[in-house]
């Protein structure tokens, strides 16, 4: 059997130049969503790595009628890549990575140190670039791990499926949802979007947007008695929604630990979130606004039922409308991601815990179980496949600033993650 020291030495001897060559290839393709109009270029590029590794490749294009359900200005075909290798084992593992990234603008006084679409390493070992943390960096680590497995003639203990998918950053109908419906996702699911820190993600929030359209009647501001001010008549509705917000955020999961309440010293289980995020009304100050739209963002915990969540929001809006002069109130739901629960006793999740302990040389009590406030398309996977054997672990860190200016990962974390991947696939833990 291969010795751990041999695996570690092989990873430590990987040249920085080769690591950066792989990362630069992935980061340079601007798969910004929306519109993500160049998935074709990305698939053509990354396919070469898997061809060299002798994986069987299949491109799965999402039907246009499903893409049309996503209310964003998308362009080009939604091409998903499935790379498989049957290693003659009983069990499958599906490694998941999404191809899309968010835009990379400067933010006020905060500027990108380097071109965000040219992966750049500085002397300290920090690597900058849009998508290095979320989540092209982890896919690069998987490619490097598989190259070493081939070079060292190691035998993986799983048949391996690698799925590169579209449109995770906008939800609703991401590519992995379609692949799961079509039977391409199987076995233990390894989502490489997490952090390298010794954390077991045991839950992720669902994501529901609710748009409330309040209709009044516009008129000249100098004769406001002729109209109905939609903005002002939204206030009773806002009052009821704020009451509901307080009730919602008192709730806690029965068993999923939450993130620490920073600045308070309090520790609570995972809690739902309720946010009034966008309000739009009016065009000029001399016109009474005839329409006001409000967008609510509701984060669900796995303990909650989506239909109950929708109903209580609708009831709050109804109560507010009863005290409003609005002519009409319309409600639109946009359910972007389901909530998901991971089972710490599932075979893959349990094995990953042991691998983290082994590679990072830490005791059991150093590994924390946490429910994440963010949302993930793994919620679709769990619903469709009926599985909670979902690993959520990657090469980013708690300071990576994913989605922000100067998104970054660390070379030392890349090496740690590659070691974990090889040990998970090829070593008896």
C-alpha cells in the first residue's frame, strides 16, 4: 500500500509553475454570468486535461426551454461537461465544480491588484483571480491530484465522475440540476466549493426571492389628491413584513449549528434570514409614483417548508394591504435554491472527516460542524437524488473574499487540498 509520506512528498514537489499553468488556464476564460456566453471556450479548454487523463467525455447541453426559466440575460448554449472513468470499483463518486463566476468590478476605493482574469501569485504564496476561491481553484486542484494519481500508478477506490456545470451563481435551473434529473450524478457527491479549514458543512440555506408590486395611480405632485402614492401605500405592507422578520429570525434549527454571532459572543443554531433588499419607485419628484416594487430575500433553514414560508409572507402582505389604499398588490416568487442538509454519518462525509484529521494532523474535537448561511445548487441534488451524502470542502479559506475584490487562495492550501483528494481516493482511512 502507498505510504502517506509518498503522497505528501509528491504533492510538495509539484512545481509552482505547473500549478499556476493549470490555474491560469481556468481563470483566463471569462465565464462571467450573466451572460456566460463562452462556456464553449471553457469546455474546450478543460476537456484537454481530462483527455490526457484518459477520461471518457460527454457534453450535455441543457434544453433551451429550461434555460428560458432563468430570468437573466443569458447568451450561448449551456454546455455541461461530464468526464468519467470506470476504475472497476463498486462505488462511484461525483466531483462537482461550476464553471461560471460573478463579475469582477472594482469597488469604490478597492481596486484589483492584478488583472482578475490572469491568475497571479505573489511572493507570500497568495494567488489572486476571479474564481480562484469560487470555484475554479478547486477544480484545478482535482486535475493536479488526478495527474499525480496517474504518475504514481495509484488505484482509486472509486469510479470517478467529474461534472463541470453551468449557471450556479444565478440558480433556478443550474446545469447540475439538469444533470441530476438526467442521471449523470451518482454515488457520493463531492462539492468542491467549501473551505480548507477543518469544518464539516452540515447544512446550507435555501434562497427565495419575493417581489411585491404595489400599484397606485400616478399624478402631478402638486395635485397629489388626484392620485394614489404607491410608495407611501407600501408602508403598511413594510410594517407587517418587518414584524414577520422579527418572528422569522427568532427561529433556530433543531440540530444544525450556526455561524457564530460575530460581535455578540452568542452561539445559536442555524437561523433563517429575512431581508428587505430592494425598493424601487418613482421617476421624478414632481410625479406621484404609480408603482412601487419591493424585493424580499428569504433564506430558509433545512427545518423549514418552502410552501409554509411562501404562505406566511403572503399573509403578512395581505394584512398590510388591508390598511393600504393600493389599488392592487402582486406577488411573484423566485425559488432560487432549496435548503440542504448533509448527514455526518453518511459514508462519504464520514470518510472526509477522517481524511481532514489525517492530512491536517488534527484531533476529532478540532473539526466543527456548521450550517452555512449561503445557498448552493446541492439543494437540487439532495431533492432529486434523495441523498445527504454530500461533501462540501474545497481549497478556499475564510479570508478568500469570494465574490469580492482581490479574491484569493493560498498555495499552501492548494497543496493541502490536493493531498486530501489523493488520500480520499486512494488511501485506506
